[in-house]
C-alpha cells in the first residue's frame, strides 16, 4: 500500500477539527494536530493526546520566525487550515480578525516554508453572495455580507482573498472549502449546536423570517479530506445541503427534540428594534448582550446556497439534516448538556 502523506490540521480541537482528525485517521493518514496553547477541549471530549496523532501547541495568530514554522511543519506534506474564531457577538472584534485573517496569513507562511503539496483552506459560505431557495447563491456570487458589519464575515472574506492571492502569486497549491451551518455530534463548546439547546429549553418563542443552509459536520469533514486529492487548485467549494427557512428548521429541530416549535414570526422591523436595544445595553454595560443588530440583520435574510459544485468535484455526501439534528441531540443528552 502507498504511504499516505502526513497532514497538519490547524484548529484540530474544534467542532469540525475533531471530525477532520477522525476522518483522516479512518483513512490511514498520519496526523499532526495544531491547537492553541491552553486551548484544551471540553471534558466531554477525550483529549487529543489519547489519539494516535502528534499534538502541537502553537498560536498561529502571532507573528513567528521562519525557523519556528519550519519546525512546526516538519515532515508534513499537506495542511488543512481549519482554525478559526466563529464569534459574531460583539460584531467588531480585533481578536476575531487576528485569528481568522492573521492566522490564515501564518498558515500560508507555514505552507510556503514547508513546501506542502496541498493546502486546504476552510472558510465559510458567507463569503459569497446568498440567494433564494429557487436561485441559491453559489461560488460565483460576489460577497454580500459587508452590509452587516461583522468582523467574522469580513475577516473570512479577507482571508479567502489572501489564499486566492497566494495561489495566483506564490503558486500555493490551495483548494478552498466553505461550509454552511454545521450540525452534528461532538459540539462540545457548543457553537452551532447551541441552537438545539435553546430550542429544547424553550428560550426561542419566535422565529426570524430569514433562513440558511444546513449541513452535517461529518459530511464537511469527508469533503474537506477529499480535497487533499480531489478538487482544482484555486477553486472554492461551498459545502452545504438543505436550505430551510427558520420556521422550517425550528419546526424540524423541535420535532426531533420532542418540544413545541416557536409559534410567532418576528417581523424584520421588530427584530431590528430588538437588535438596536441590545446594542445600547451592551454600550452602557460594557458586556455583550444576547444578540446584536448585526445578528438580527443576518437573521432577517435568506442565506441560501447550492453545493452542486462540491457534490460533483469533492464527492460531498448529503446526510439528511434531520439525522444531523438527532445525532447532535443524542450526543448532548449522553454528555450531560440536557437535563
């Protein structure tokens, strides 16, 4: 059997990162996991050190010397750069930009120093223009998220542009994958899975009038690992599955959880007013409120995408979202998140 290349995974301790490590090990790849110093996993997850991989603590967001990068990447022939800070509250955050844009700059420098054969960048579908259910957004649509004033979206768009620039000017052998809203087991912090917990606790009496695309986190991991050998250098691929309005998504999730779905639609003017009130509260208290005006503006829109390109070129699986919800909720129950 051919010897598979060693893969360095940044953000290996995150929700997606854990699934990437599992998928790589399943296929027989040697793995070096890169995690932030002190960024240990939740006690709900076994430590990475218990897996048959190398674990390296390293902060990609900081400027480092070439010799240090060479030591971190020594022996690795591919990089999956999945490290990110998916924080949208507060809307503006230097830490978010440092992690997402600065971290990507360092990951590119690391790839250049080591001379990898493939660099897989994990972005977000929100760096493209969204569409309707009948005409969903794709990889050709220009960025539409600047209207929201979110450093997460703006920083990920800037990071995507930096990767594409490195492909064009530095011959970086990069393939870019852009997941939509991921659901599934193992969301220990939790991140996207917090939606399930809020619905289960009855804390969402209403639903916004927008919507989004949902995908199983394991499907994202499979397609991302496929990008080590599939896909075209310099191309972007949206990794998604089902387009659902919030009413549809909340109803589906509530059915799996065995709770009543939110009953009341929240008109955009009311959502925007609530977001503005939360902004004022945060301004006067110095603490982030539950939401902000940028988040309510996003929720008013339909962030619908197609993953047709990734299905064809990266063999993206399409696990039903109802299964992703069921697996996520079972995991939360097993690990004590649900009483």
